[in-house]
C-alpha cells in the first residue's frame, strides 16, 4: 500500500529539485519516500482498524442473538 503512494509523491518531490541536483535532490527523494510510506501506513492501519471493529460488531450481534434465543 505504501509503495502506491511513495512512488508518485517521490516523483513529484524529485521533479521539483531535479534541476538543482545534489543534496536538494537527495533530500526531496528521501522526503518523498518517507511521506509516501507514512500515508500508505496510515491507510493500511485504517483498514485494519475497520476490520477489527466489524469483527467485534459481528461478535456482539451473535451474542445478542444467542441470548435472545435462550
């Protein structure tokens, strides 16, 4: 997931400093990679939390139905 965001963000960051080169280009590439990986990690964490909440909700509904039938 992080790679899907890291590639375009890195490309945009590097394209802005490509003419200058040197440490400015290196810093832009590192910043782009870090930003892309962070965005991807946040999105992946969001999906993981959503899956956990859905599982907890399904378990709560199953327990309520079991108590109602008892």
